[in-house]
């Protein structure tokens, strides 16, 4: 499994039933299957969020489900996410492979 540790800024959008104001967060860990996110927004398990971020010069927009969330020591929400879109997961895997090959 490809995994990268970065601090990547990400815009969070909340579609559908959980529609609310956009928020910002930082992707702490990114894999082809999901990510770990720190944000000031309160996230709940099962909620869907749309993340927009840039990695390796590529702009990505990927829907994700919140698998787990908890407050961290700084009062931020630390969430484990699972990517929902198979096509975007494959694209992200290619971007990760490219980024990691340059490190």
C-alpha cells in the first residue's frame, strides 16, 4: 500500500443532507484508500465530505466517508477518511507513486 506523510491543506465541502459552511483542514497522511485529516470542523462517523487539495502539481477533488473521528490535544477534529470514488482513488494512487518516486 502506498502511503505518504505530508501536511497538505484541503478544502472540505459538505454535500447533501449535511450541507454546511465549507471548512479547511490538513491532510496528515494520505493513502490510495483514504487519509487522516485534522480540521476545526466537527466531523461525525458515516458523514460524507468532498475534499479538494493539490498534490504533486495535480488538483484533486475526492468524496470521502468519515470512518472515525475524535478530538485531538489541540481541540481539532482528527478524522480517518475512506475515499469513495474508485476513479479518483486510482488517479490519486498514480499521483502518490509519482510524488514518492521523486523523494
